[in-house]
């Protein structure tokens, strides 16, 4: 029996697949490319093209993880990948009596409100742009399912290959004009939490309907950039200004599961990332 089907085996989904295989869970994956992932049966398909998903019908997984990324920052692309794509995939599992749980990887972009309060998984999402609106629309698609479902609202992902803040810290002219609150999660922690939840489901343990997946220390953009610049000796002039905008997110519901973050704040996470970059450089 197939334990898990991951639709969207890109950077994050591929890491989830690899970690699941390492703990002995059978995994099949869907991705647009045909790049192999060791131990994972892969199907090349496009969620925006329903006819390309016919091979999913006979798979009958116990758990479905929908972990796609839109091709670009437009309303049409968000609708196609998150709303219509999810519907297309769920249609292939309409007769799947083995399906116990569906996980949808969303984003904290659904929280568009401006407030000084720390937002948590119980906070009502109020989108402020098309991306948040489409993600929330996709989340609502899960309401029609008869199986259990969980929404995973991830904050800004960083890690191997995700170096935006590091690159920005080295170029002060590219720093934002506004010093806003930010939240982040290391890719490996995000993947590990998803694996943890899959194991909970397979062990018939309760899993909540929604989690904010973020680390334990919201920080302002300038705080992170100043720290990175100093750590890299980037000769950047320290910038400080009043905090304007952004949001702070709480991860209490995630930690209440018993899961432990490997990188609980940006300093620990970026220190490890900088070290891995240094070790990869020719000596």
C-alpha cells in the first residue's frame, strides 16, 4: 500500500519525500520535471493540466500532500496552481477509500492584517492581496472532503539555495526602505515537521486542522540584515529605523505537538547556512 503521495516534489516537497523514505515510509511523487529522487516513484505531470494527472487515479495513497508552487506572481497563476490544480488532483482521488488525510501547504500570506498582536493558528486570516486570497480560496476547497485535512501555513522559507537575505545583506543598496516585521522557517525544519505529522497520522494520532509553520523568533528585516552583514564582514553600514508594517507570527500550535525545531531562530539557521556555503567553497 502507498503511504504518501506528494504532489509538488520541488525543493520543499522533494526534501519531505527524501525524509519520509529515510524513515521507511513508501512515497510516490508528482513533479513537472523527470529528475529522480532516490527511493521515490515519480510521475511527471502538471497540476494545471487535468489530463496529465490520470496516472494518479490507481495510486490510492493513505495520505496526500499538496505542495506546489505557482510559476509566477500573478492572480491567474495562483488560481491555476493552488485552486484549480488542487481540485484537479483531488478529483483523481474521488474513489480512493484508503485516503485518511490531506495536507495542503499554504502560506502565511493569507494574514494580510496589520496589527501589533502576535498572530497564531487560531487567528482569522484576512488576506490583503491576490496571493493571500487565492491561497485562502484553495484552503476552503478542503472543506468538501470527507477525510481529515490539515492546512500548513508556512512563513518565509530559507535554506540551501534560498539565499535572498544573504545576497541582500551583501548589497546595502538593495536593502528595503521600510523596516518591517518578518518571519521565517528553515526548509529542513518545515520538511521535518511535515514528516512528523505524517507519522502522527499513520499512527492514528490526532492532528490539528491548521498550523502556522514558522520559527520561534520574529525579527525585523534590518535586524536580520545587520546581523548577516556583520557576520559576513560585508562592510555594510548598520541601518535602523522604526518598525513599520509586517506581522509577527506565533508557532505555539506547532510546538504543542511535541515537535522540536532544529533552527529555532534566524541566527542559528543562518549560521548553519553560512557554514555550509563556506565549506562548499574551493579551499
